[in-house]
């Protein structure tokens, strides 16, 4: 089956930030990323179609003595994000604010669906574009016993994740199910360990995606940061983290002092450097420092803000064995134009890659 398919009306949908599914480009993604070759016009009635001459593959030059063959020119399909994209993928990217970028163009995207798709439709969407699913956010808990959450329907969530071939399955819900006390978070951590063990048994990693509130303090012990409870009480081999770097630095702005006003500084990067294997995924979004803003930053395109991503990414990737161990996913909650955001953020991340 061709990687470039005809438009499928049941796959035409709008993309939003929530309900995210990560997808990674496969080895044959060049056909998707490049402009589709035009189809030949249908033959006129009564005429035999003309045969196209067979094209033989170009012969690679033999290596000179003591030298390897020169590196071939970069494939025209492997351009910065948004350039040379197939029109149908371009239309989809215009409606999403989350794109995972690698050298050579768009390689992973986080796509959220405003209108739900069936599992079969979602698998076909990924297959038709040569993409491989990577991860997804699912709710932690709900009062509805039939809700599609880890707490209410763990087996169904993992069945679907496994069917899609996900390597990571997690939640963007904070561990506030039982409150904001130390014991409440210990109780939530026990449940996360259960989900992590069940995911591991299927060859997946369970993870929690943070916002700024996770860095707040326990209501019964203001000396304790709740994020520290989560890390301490979860099994590092079962529960992983997807650090949203923007929200982590927002947490730094909001919670660098305890409720009584005493200083409690922390550096988000230090959490990663202490346990890099627990952070396979990152959300990379930028912000302009704004102390008048409740969250300390105004979100902007990656590279236009004040978060030092060259420092952050280089510190992680220079650790032994960590350069290729993480997924850096560019994101903007409300981009003015998603394709423009994807292109500009891609170019900035690519420039950092050269320096990191």
C-alpha cells in the first residue's frame, strides 16, 4: 500500500492539545515528508496507456583508497518542519500545537483529537503516514466508574496502548486524587506503582506529566515539596516522568518560597540530572519572563522566550548514554499558527543540536 493515500473523510478532524498521542516517523517517512509525486492522468478511452521507461538506480561511486564514499546530499524531503510536507499532513499540522522535531524535519508529533477516532482509524492514520505511535496521555481517575482512566479502566487503557504499539503510556493529571497532604500523595504514588507494574508487564513505561502545581508544598507539612514525595514514593523502575519544562520553571517561579515566606529554591534541571533515566520524555515550550503573570511566564514559540534550552538540553544529552535516550517534544498550548510554530521551533532546536 502506498504511504500517500487518498483523503479519507472519516480521518478529517481538528487537532487540539488534550488527549495527546505521540507518533514517531518510521524508516519510510521520507515519502510522507516530501511533496507527493503527481499521479499520471487517466488514459483516454480507446488508447493504450504509455509505458514509462524503467529507471535504474544510480550507481554509488566506489570508495577511494583510504577514504569512504562522500556523504550523499540531504534528501529533499528531509527539510525543516513544514517545508515539503504532504498537503494533507500540512493541513493537520496547522491544527495542532505539539510537534516532536528531529534533525531532518518533523519526526514525532503529539496529536489530540477533538472528535474521537476509533482505534482502527487511529492505527490507519499512523500507518498511512509511515508513523509509529510513541505515547499518550490518559486521565488518572474519575467519579464515573466507566470513565476511560487508569483508576477506572486500567486494563482497557493498557489494551489500547498495546494495540497501538505505544512505548509510553501516562497521565497529565496531578497526583491530587486524595488531597495535598504527604499521606495523600503517598497513597497516589502506590496507585502509580500499580499502573507502572501493569504497563511494564506489557513492555511499556507508565509516566506522569507535570504542571506547576506539582512543585507546591504539602498542606500538612509546608517544609515538604509534593514533587519530592512523588519521586521518593514511586518505584524508579516502574514510574517515569515527562517533564514539561515550561511548567517546571513556572513552578520554580511560584514555589521558590514556602507558605511562611522562607526561601525554598530549586532548579528543575537538577531533578533530571539526578535521575535522567526517569525522564524519557520532555515537553519543550518556551516563555517570556513576566513577574506580573500568575505563572511567571507568557508562553511563546520555542526560541523566543527566556528559558535557556541550550543549557538544559546540553546538560542532559552530555550525560553518558543519554544523548539519544530522550524525546524532546516542542509544544505550544495556543499557537497563533501551528505550522509556523512547528517550523520556527524546529529550526531553533536544530540549531541547538549543532551546539549541544
